[in-house]
C-alpha cells in the first residue's frame, strides 16, 4: 500500500507520524513531571504540617490542651487529615471522615519517616507518617500521620490529560497539513522537470531541465537528465545521418545496376557481352550484400572501433577494377576515365572500393 502512495503523500504521512510521536512524547513527559511536582509539593506541605503538629504536642500542657490546639490549627485546612496515636495504638487525635490506611503501611517506632499512598472508599490519599518525641510527662513517642486528599490533584491531572490529548490531536492535524503543503511546494521543481520532459520528442530534443531553478538536492538530477538528453540527441542525430548515408550507399549500386542493365537491353548484343554484363552484375550484387552486412555492423557499434577486417591491398588495382566496371556506362555517356598513381593501403578492401564508387 505504501508503494502506491505518491512522494508527497509519503512525506506528509511521515511528517504527521513524527509530529504525533513528538507531541505525545512531550505530553507524556509533561504529565509525569506535573505528577512528580505535585508529589514534591505535597511532601513539603506534609512535612511542614507535621513539624507544626509536633511542636503543638511538645508545647501542650495536657492532652486536652493539645487537642484544643490541634483543632484550632487544623480548622482552616480543608482537605488535610491527621492521625496521632501512641505506641500502644491508642488514638490520641483523628480528623473527621479520615479513612485510615492499613496498619501494615505505618512505620514501626524508631524507623525513618514514611511516605504513604493509599485509596479507601474511592478516595485517594497522600500521607507522611513519622514518630515524634513529645516529652510530655516523660519521654513519649507519638505517631503523627498527616495526609491530604488527592482528589483535586486527580481531577486536575485528568483535565490536563484531556487538554493535552485534544491539543496533540489538533496540533498533529495542523502539522500534517503543514507537512503536506511543504512537501507539495518542495515537489514543485519536480513538476517543472516533468513538464519539460513531457515536451521532449523525436522532433524536439532541445528542451533541458531548469538547473538554476531547482534546489541544490535536485541539481544533480537535473544535470544528469540534461546529459542524458544530450546523449539522446547525439544518438538520434547519428541515427538520422546513418539512415541518410545508408540510403545513399544503397542508391548508388542499385542505380548503377539499373543503368547497366538498361544499357545492355537497349541494343542487341552477343552472348559473350551479356555474359560479361551478368558477371559484372553478380559481382555488384555480392558487393551490395556485403554493404548491407557492413551497414548492420555499423548500426550496432559506436565510432572509433576497429574495422571488421583489415588487409594490405593495392589502391591502384582497386581503382582500376572500378574503372573497368563503369567503363560501359562511361562509354554510353561519352565520359573518359583515367588512373594515375599507385600505393598500398592497410584497411578494408570493400569499404575503400565503396568510397571510391561514391565519389
């Protein structure tokens, strides 16, 4: 399915998923940090209240005085709950509607302060329990458990989570649209290159890719496409030239054969003359077949290759053979041909003869 998507759609999808992951990760980090921040703040508040209660117990002249002072101190602290008991689990003071934790959660006398988290009757609590020396009527240890109701924290975290999720969804959608717009605009040079390429044809090979108008990342692609078009134009021109040369190469021997045959048929001649003409024509047909074979060879090769066959031959002999072949035609047209000079050539005999015949 991913392969059927366009490049713009792929970039948009990737950018949207990346934005969603980043936003969700940041939201999760923010939620965890907020939760830890509330816990630290609660611990600070609990420690402060616990020290205050410890001082009240230490300065109270009697149990009744201590309870009165405790009620006065806690009167304006809604959501704060206190439990004070001695080593015999005798409750000295307890806030109203305080759902106590399991006794197993409380620290033993002499142990370090203990932070507690528990839920009772669908209400959550965060507390701090510690044993204090009161020095009332002798050294007396009292367990002071201070706790706060975490309902408002839970409610705040739920609202915060809902807000963050809503924000993450909206931000992801906006990021996806922004990613699509950026990808669409970023692909504009490719669409321009596509428009240029759509007009390239066998009759119009001049258009080139706009190298200066594309980003640096696409400049190499545009240069390579331009070089490819240059090679195609050169090959197409070479093919056109080859077709013209091939037509010229074939037209000359065919025209000669036709002319020689028409000359032979114009007047009655003896059998030896006809035999000579047919032998000359047969030789020309062999050369024509060899020419077609060479043309096919040239069509499959590039320039600058080695000749299919090389040999050392006399240029004068080959030229004289051509003069003898065209002698009858030259006589009919009152053309006089003569040969001067001599020399040897290392090359292809048939191609040399063909070059002279074209001249």
